[in-house]
C-alpha cells in the first residue's frame, strides 16, 4: 500500500487524516503491515506499549477485562482508528485489548517513529489531545449511564452511540452486532436486551433481522434515550 491508497482509506475523523501524502509516505517507511483473522488479539491489556496500531480494513472491538474475568467492551472501531497511543505516550502497560471482529488489516508504528511524527507535525499532537478528551467524555457518559439510567434509556443511548459512529450509515440505520456483543458493550444482561428489543419491535421502533438490529424510528429512540426510567 502506498501513501495515496492509505490516505484514501482514512475517514476525516482519523488521527492521520491531516497528514500530507509525503508525510504518510515517511510513516509507511517506518511501519509494519499485518493481517489478522476474527478473534485475533491486535493489542493485549497489560502488555508493554511499545507501538501503536492503525486499522486499515475491518472492524475490531476495544475491551477491558476486570479482575474477576468479566469483559467490558469500551468501543467498536473501524478503518482509520489509531489504537494503543496511551501506553505509547506514558510508557505504561496497555489499558485495554483490541480484538479483531473479522478479517482485518492493520499496521504498527514503533515508539521512535511515532515520536518523530509528533515532533514534526503539531496537528497530530492536537488531534491526539482531542481524541483523549473525547474518550474521557465517553467514559464519563458510561459512568453516568451505569448510575443514573434504567435499562431502556441506557440501551437506547448505547445503540444511538453506535449509529452515530458508523461512517457508512445505512437508511434506516443498522447495528451489525449480536445481542451478546451489545450486552457486553452496554453492560446490560442479554436477557434484558432481548426483552427490551422485543418491546421496541412491537412498538415499531426497532426490528431484529438476520442478527442485525434495524432502527425504524430513530426519533422515538432519541426520546427514550433522554428519559431516566
């Protein structure tokens, strides 16, 4: 892959979208390309962070494991996502694992090349600050959801969050996740999700088709998300 191909794959929100093709070309000279299959671990929680990952194709989930082995999904990411920069910046351990949801292609960039990139491109440093601020905001929202919202508005908020993050948004919007994966993401039991989706289906708000959740009435879902019970 050359710099032009890479630039064409990067969505506008990507950390690297501000780079010129010449700068991307220098980055590619220092990067390594990898392929992975469904279930492969791209980054592992607790490992030393000596490189970051740039997702080129496919989808992955960012997840943490609690002391009792429970998996909590923080985010689902697609092409253009830059992952693992926290450990690379502070020299600590990985704070989360990144797991392929299907076949993915990605590249890794080592610490020396990453620091050189930051030194010569202040726009990248600013984007990293904004990205970290966004993640902190999302963490605060997750804590708020856990403490303040009942199951229905909480699930609605997470479903809408996935819809807004979808770069190739269908009409009507579709969530291509299993109910088990959605349960891990929203922190709600699978049984409660099944029950809530059945209620919404009867009301014409959503419908489950071939393992996907189709949003038929986004406006009503927004109203549910804004309620507290």
